[in-house]
C-alpha cells in the first residue's frame, strides 16, 4: 500500500494562491470610428467606380475591426490607416486629367465636369534615372464649371526622352490631388 506524502512547498503555494484574471489592454478605436464616419458621409456617385470600390473594401474591413471586441490596438490603427488612404485615393467622377507630349511640348488638360469651378495647379516633374528631381514646373489654373483648361509647359520632351521619368500632377488650391498623377514617360 502506498502512503500519502505531506504536500511540498510548491504544492502548498499553488493551493494557497489566488488566481487573478488578466484582462486585455483597452483598445482606443476613436481614430477608426472617425474614419468610418468620414467614409459614411461620402456618396458613390461623386467618385470613379474603381476608387469607390477600393473605399468600400477598406470600409467593410474597418467596420469588422471596429465590431471585433478582441481586436488589438495595432489592428484598429491599421484599419483606420487603410481607410484614410482609401478616402485620400478617391477620384472625382466628373473630372478627367490627361497629360502627354504634343507638338514638342508637355501638355496637361483638365476636363471639369462638375457643377462648381475648380482652381489649383498643374505640375510637371521630371526625374533623372536615379529618381532625383531634375526639373519642375508649376502653373495655376481655374476651370469654370463644365469647362476644360489646358496648360502647355516649356520643358522640351526631346530633352527628357532617355532615362528620365516625367510625371504630371493636378492639385487643388489646398494641395490635394484632384486626380491621380499621370506618368508621361
């Protein structure tokens, strides 16, 4: 017959201890909720279908993270950031921006299909083969409602043909993109 032994020190410590539950740190979802509210105030008809679809994908993910009681701070921050980027990437459905080389000049054109005037800047940036900015031109424009404006730059496309990247930008008066940048060459 086997004898029972007196519990050892380790066993007594376990028997006498009290377990305290460990709770997860609080997650601050205020930034996420602010981005969800901002996205909710936008209308699909104001933006291009592709950029609106990207926003809807980010918004759905953000809402899932917001509703997830087990979401971490990093997950909430990542969802807020992705939604903010999707909002910033929206392109106005009524504004078309084109740029290219025509008749020995770089030319940018903005077709304003909105019912309000748009003002801002056309910017032409030329980068050398190592990605350094070699030249920049900036010209202000004002596009009345429903009208188009065109800007010809002085940079000669032939001078930047080999090894250079040329990008055209169209920004509003608050330095926010009106349309995505166009890579010319």
